[in-house]
């Protein structure tokens, strides 16, 4: 879930409205009361029905603990950088700004540890079926650093952290004491993992990405994959290239060609009831989250300055 765009980092607590809010479709005697269990059940049934029309199941968990009992992956929280049962190796796949193509299972070895396990990614947010009626949209959550992308992560808990934007749609907006809401994450199956290649940039490469635009940026990202199409840019904000220095679990910015090369398919929507879950509160105040925000902001400012210079040069060159 599951990626750090400006919206995610700087507006991660933005109150997003939803067409499925109870206030819009349930007559309540007192709008300042908490939603009742019956009201929540009706809302969830209505919400699930919109996804069922697309052939996608919605699975609801009453707590994070209940979800954890049915989730077998080795990572246990949104800040868990584990990539395999016995590994947390998190170094870039580049040398001094020169990257090479790697398969997704090379970035997250857990995917290759069990032949029967599926390669699953997660995208967190205020998820609405009508926005995905025609499939994944790569302009949604566009990353200013990597171009059009769809933000995902292998860590379901991190995606659910980003899925806290959905909590604003499921909490009682008229009562600030209402702590009941639902986090949302989309599960995406990678059907062609052997053909799903991308890059894991180092700090130098990311700085160069920040000042590249359009075709130059695309060429820069695609060059390591040669004649094949790079499907993702995996980022964990490892600035010094040493093992253990990544700030967050890997976020896979899936590029538009990944829909075909990786065989991306939405498999289900996961909803988890959250009444101020301590796991997410601790992560929100962690050094890792705050440090990542600062690093991203440095890159984005560099990107913004380069964009202004480019725009200024273009306008001046067009003057008589």
C-alpha cells in the first residue's frame, strides 16, 4: 500500500469524503450520535456490492489482530523492513548511480521462498469501485519523481497505514470522539513475476531522477532493462547504500507497462476496523516516518526547482 507522493507524505491525514458515508444514505435520528453496528453493517454491505459488480471480493476484519492471524507473511507492522523469512537486506541495486534490472523476487526474496506462495502487492487509500471500473489507473497518485505510477508495497500493514485515508469515510465526521473507522487496502496479484523487472535506485540515481522530465526521465528509468520494459521503481529511501539504512519497507512504484509485463490483477479489497490502533499511531510518530518525509521533501524541492528552471528557459527561448 502501499508508495510516497506529495499527497501521501504531506497530506496523509487529509479528510477525504466518500460516496458511501452513512450520512448520505441512512436516516439517523441524531446526526451527532455514533454510527450503530447496524449502520456500519449496512454501509459495508453497500460498499461491498459496488466491488462485487466488478467481480472483486471485499473482506472485512474486526481488528488488526484478527487480520494478523490469517496473514502469513513475515512482516509484522508498517515499519517492518523484512524482505524474507531470514532477511532484511535493503540495499539499492545500483553502483554510483548505475542501476541494473532485477526481478521483484530479488527485491523481496520471500516471494521466491515458497513456490506455492503468490506474489502479492498492496495499495492503500480511500478506495472506491467506480474509480477502478476500467482497471488500475497509473495517473492516480502520480509520483513527481518517477512519472506516472501506481503506488504499492509488499507490506500489507504499510498499505493499511496509507489506507487510513479511508478512515475519514467510515468514521462519524460529526463527532470527533468517534474512534471507529476502517482502514482499506487493495490486494493486487502479480501473475507474471518472472517477467516483472525493475530497478532499485541508489541516492545518486534518485537525485538524477528528480531533475529529469518526460522522455528523459522515461529513458533513464527504462535503460537498465534494455529491450524489455522496466515495470517498477522500488524505493525504501536508503540514502547511504548500506544494509539496514533503508527508512521504510520497499514501496513499488508500478509503471504503466507493468499492467501487461507483470500481469497485475486486483484480487480483493481488505478492510480493517481501527479504533486508534497503537501499531499505526506508533509508526506515525516514528523516526522512520518522519525521516522519510524529510528526505522526500529534499528531493521534491530539487525537482520543483528544476521544473521552474526548465519552464523559465522554455518561456524565454520562445520570446521574440
